[in-house]
């Protein structure tokens, strides 16, 4: 996939490498990531570790404890573009603990 730089729907703003997680639509951990920039329409993430990204995922922002349903717009190795399918929603404390607490990456 190629980066659709000219097709952005909203101005992106640098986020200074905010820590994040990519989850399956069912809420299972896929990969750690850094959110490198974000807009109201999507985000660019740097993915850590080899992972096959899915067409649809959840992006969790660890700093703000919010999440978005997202669609993969492009994938270039360790970087990917996500298009938001929903507005941000707060993540309850028990789920935050499960996805970012100790042993979060260990499968159930």
C-alpha cells in the first residue's frame, strides 16, 4: 500500500511518540506502537515487533486512555496509517489494566 499523503481528510498534528497498543476488533493484544501523529480522521503509528496488521483494529492511546475503531489505510513495514471509523471513546479502568498492565501481552 502507498501513503495517500494528498488524500488526508484532516490536518495531522505531531503527538511526540505517544505510547499505544493495537488490538483486534475483539480486544485482543496485537502489538505495541507509538502514535507519531494524529488527526480527527486518523493516525500514523510506528509498530514494534513483526506483526501482520489487520484490516480493522482498535487503536488504544495509553496516555489519554481512549480508543478508536480504525481501518488500515496503508502499511510500510514498521509504520502504518489508520483511518478512524469512530470517535474516541474512554476505556474503562479494568480494561486499561488488562491491556496495559503487567503481562498484558501474554495470551489468555
